[in-house]
C-alpha cells in the first residue's frame, strides 16, 4: 500500500466551488457557485481583524491554505471545508517549482 505524503501533511478535504453566472433578465447576472473538484489541503490561521460593514462590526479571519500545485485556484472561485466557506484572495506558486499552491483566503461569515 502506497501512502501519499502530501495527504498526511495536507489532511483537510476542501471543495473548490466554481462560479456560474445566469442572466437576471435586467442586463445583469446572478452568480451562484457549483461544487467542483475535491482537494486535499492544509489550513493555517494567519490573523483575525475587525472591520465595519453595513454599520456593524464584523470579524474577518484570514487563513493560508496550501494544496498540491494547481493552476485553477483563482480569486473568482471559492473553497468550502465542511460548513465553512472561504473567498480566495490570492494564489501563488511560492518557489516557482510547481510543487504547491498557496492561497490566502478570507472566511465568509454566515
């Protein structure tokens, strides 16, 4: 039996959600997200900050999520981990060797 070492290091199972846009009949679009591929990754909390949105304080948690290299992790997509959702803010190949992709994400409340 062959073990995949990246799964041990990246032991959380994420779902990559892909945006789907549907015309709203008024010249705009309605964006929804459809489940895409399942990915093994590692998540680490970087910081939490408070910001004001709609005249109320809201906590914004910022995390780093690391996956095996992928080129489809872009800011128009998002990630889910169980009931938690994350907006991808940036994705990069930190050493340029196409071994891993590091995403900076923001947890979406609610």
